[in-house]
């Protein structure tokens, strides 16, 4: 009996270890790392360019939610921001959907965590939105994760959010002398085969607008609004 009990304990321990390994493997998405450089928020982009990946099928979040990628800026890694600064995100356009073959229309919506209060909802009709990520500590370190959730009826595919990072001082005023980051995509996998998903990520990488294009679009929108008011 003692030997059987011991074997059962070993089996339980093994299953926990395997689950932990799976959780680690499925959360192995690179965090979005950044610092202040040359008067703006500079993000460390990888070989794939201005795109980061997440997975709604990860172990901890289940099929509809994830908190990866996170956001980090740590002094020990040669990064960091000014102590007490608050980092936020701007949503620069609608939720985009790729079905594994091509971009397509979608009725899906996503909720983005917001350290400043109520979650931000983004769908195909969103023009712009924003929320807060977190505040740097006394050393200038920031490392935090916000939740990303998709509605449970959303179809299989890749979902992309076009974002930029923005900075505020400790009194929640725009950080003087620090411009927003370049735009980037976070692309989330919802049930696609890994190879197909990576092809979809490549499609998102190809449509990332240059900062100058976004600036012109913003100016154009402001002009149109001004004409309407007059």
C-alpha cells in the first residue's frame, strides 16, 4: 500500500510539473521592452519588425484571454524610464482580423486592461482609444502585464491591435519632451496552426504604417473636425 501511495504522489507531482512546463512554454512570448531615447519612447523590436505575438489559447488564460505580451523597462537591462512616470497605450485603429488566408471583416471585439480604470473595448469600428499600463518605481523600473480578452464567439484566426506607447509624469500630464513610440502590432492567435499563424503575423507586419503616415492622418482628421465645427 505504501508503495502504491508513493507512486500516486509521484504521478501527481509529474502532472503538476508538466502543467508548469506547458504554462511556461505557452507564455513564452517576448515582452514589449522600451526606454526613453532621443526624446521619445523607443521600443526594442526583434527580427520580425514592429510586431509582437500573443495567444488566446495559452495555459493560464484559457481560450479567450491572455496577459502576454507584457510591458517592461528595467534599469538592470540598460533600459528604464524616469522614476514615477506612468506608461500608457494608444489604440491607433480598429481591431483587424486575418482568417489564416487573408484579411477579412469581423464582428469580434476585444477588451484591453486599463490600469486607470474600466477596460477598453476595441472592435472593427474603433478609431482611437487609450488606457494605462503602469507606473515606474523609484528606480525607474516598469514591468507589468495587462489582460487582453476576446469575445467567446470570435472565430478562429489572427487578431491584430495597432498600438503605440505614451508617457505621462506622476501627475498624469503628458511627459514633457517624450514623444510616443512608433506604432506596432500585437497579433493574437485564436486557434490557428502555428505555421499558418506565423504567415498571418507576416501579413500584419506588412501593413504597419510609418509614423509620418499616422501623423498626416491625424492632421487630416483634425482638419475635417474643425471644418465640421465651423
